[in-house]
C-alpha cells in the first residue's frame, strides 16, 4: 500500500492521508512530549501518536490522489482515480457525500471556502464543486473558459520546431482547448486563507504555473459562484 497525499488539520495535530487501497484516513500526529494537549474535535478525543481516528471509502475503485481539510477542520475532501470527489463531515456524524464526475481522474483538490472545493487533474482544467449546509455535493462550473485554437498553414520549419520543443506536430489537432496543455498535478492557495481564498495557482505536467483570480472569473463565467 502506498500513501499518495497528506494534509494537515488546522490544529496541526491530525493528518489526513490518501492511499492506494482506495481509502482516505485521518491519523493523530500528537506527540505528548512536544505538543500542547489538543482540544477534542469531531474526529475523536483519543489522539495518541499514530492513532487511526477515522477511515473512509466511497465504495469506488480508485487510488486516492489528494486529500484536503476544510478551514474549520470538520470536513475532509478527497479525489480518486475513479473520477469521484468525496466529502465527509465529521461534525455531522461522519456524513459522507460523493459525486461521480464526467471528467478524467482528478489529481489534486483544495477547499477555497468552507463550502467550495476546486479539483483538477487529467482533464487539464480546474473545476469548482459545492458542499452545502445540508451535506449535498454538486458541480458548480469549470474555471477554464473554452477557447478555439486557430488552425493555419505551417511551414516545414515550424513543424520541426514544434516537434523539437514538444514532441508533436503543429496542426494535428493535439492541442487542448484549455490553458494547461497536460494534466494538472497541484492546486494551491495563492492569496487569502483556506476559508476565503481569493486566488489559487495550478501547476501541471506541461510545465506551466497559472494563477486564477476568483473575483475576475466570477464576472466572466455566468454560472460560477464561490460560496
């Protein structure tokens, strides 16, 4: 079994981990000799070092690529190779919600408010989901605005330059209609805090680092609402 992702709880004691056995887990990282005694959380009271606090599976069959605690620490989100996004709310008796998406598998997820999650992966674009106060999980909108690639005539020199740079031929239709041209491997906070993120960054296999400004995007994309 391999661990693919970890995320620290806001109390800096609990650790979430996503693994190759299709499960997300929460462990205690409390070291009695070094740490102040943490307050109890909805994840449990016993927090000895290495204690398994909780274990979850969405019933699917995908490696868990990324895990993320919400700003309160009461919610845990994870994405797997089965193209699902799942959320569990410890403050509501471990109520779990899961959504099977139409997208290729996500590789990274991040809470940007207490109710909004951004996930991204093999489809080369970030997608926003909402986990509302009733525990329902739903798709909101993709952040990347689809653009049309211009197709024209290319000289032999341009074709060989493209093959040299990217290992592909211009004009073959292999270009993505997204800003990222290959899988996104990480979504991170750029500006703001986990409860009110204003900008995120994404990085991918294509070597690009792209910033996404929520305020600007909400004015450009009709269905986009970060709540």
